[in-house]
C-alpha cells in the first residue's frame, strides 16, 4: 500500500503498546512506514531484521519526531543451528551482542533478541541451560552499561521449530534468574507459549519479572486476533496489569488487509 496519512487512527487511545509489523507496509520506505504507523495511531513498530537496515539513523529521527517506539531487533544465535547452548559459540555470541548494541543505539530500540540454538546431542539439556547462563552473564555487563535489554526467545517445538532448546516459560524464567541481571530477560511469544504449555495469562502473571518482551499471534494459524482460540483483549489487559510498559509486538501473517488488521488490533487493546 502507498503511504496514506488519512487513514483511521485505530490505535488512538489503546491501553497496550501494540507494535505493528513493518512488513505490512512493504511498498514504503522505512521512514514512510514510521509515518504510516503514526497515521494509524499506533505507538510502535517491530522488524527483527531492522538490525541490517542502512537507514537506521533516519528511522530513529522520524520515530523521535512522531513519538514512535521501536520493538526488538535480532542479535545472535539461531533456531536450528548453533547458538549459545554451545560453549564454542560464546566468543561469537559476545561479538554479535556487541554489534547488536551498536545497531540498537543507531535505531533507537532498547531490546535485542537472542536465540539459543538447537538442542545438542553431546550434552544434557541442563548443561545446555547452564551454558546459556554463562553466555548471558558474559554479555550482561555490556548490556547494562548500554541500557539495552537482551531477551532469549522461547519457541514451540510441537508445530514450528522442532529441536530448539528453549521451550517452556519456567525453563526460560529459571535461566533469567540464573543470569541475575536486569539486562537479560526472556521473550514471551503468546502464540508459541499457547502451543507449548497453554495457561497463557497465568504464566504471564507468574513470570512477569522475568519477561522482557512480548510477541503475539493467534493460534492455530499464527494470524491476527480473532482467527483462533485466544482472547487477546484479556491477554493484553493481563500484560498491562503486570506493570509491563514495553512493546507487545505483532508477529503473524495477516489474512486480511492492513487496514482491517489495524482495526482489529485497536479494538483488542481497549477495555
């Protein structure tokens, strides 16, 4: 869609900081995308690949002008390949986290996303969790100094990412506690955690202190709210009631127009 500043401000007055996916505005430049997000009245956007944008400073300037926040960007690790579950990856992990801090500052975000890598067959799962804790403690001081939060993402292995190492909320929360830094948390993706364990709102409440970022999509299908089984008004309300003030970032494939998705999201974030 071309830039249209006369759209309905579906996001005006919402009570949760919903971040739109900039991939929904693929016909625009990144700066125009920020303008479009603002025109819809939403407070934020997210694109994990923004770490590679060459116009990060221009995007940051436009965000500052319009009051738009930036969600998480990618930093280090993989889903199906190597990652910080492996001690041999830790030097690379530190190097990539250092670069992600540079990228985050250029773009204006405060959150970088890390992946653990796939489970390994040459060591126990507990040893792999211990290795993740070592990696987290290694990079925590530089993150703290930069005012950046790194979040390890938990993913489901039942439907989408077989073999990934970090799956359950209690597992991720234990990892965060073992690292013991305000700059290292975990990412709670509502879609993934619904598949992995269910009990979404209770887990949001239980692990609020360890959660540093949110993604969402409905289940099944990973599409916009209203296409599956999850009550997103209640979920967004529960997140806000924990005191979380960061981005709650869309990460799903839409089944309707961008305008309709914005309408749906705006309606879900009011109560």
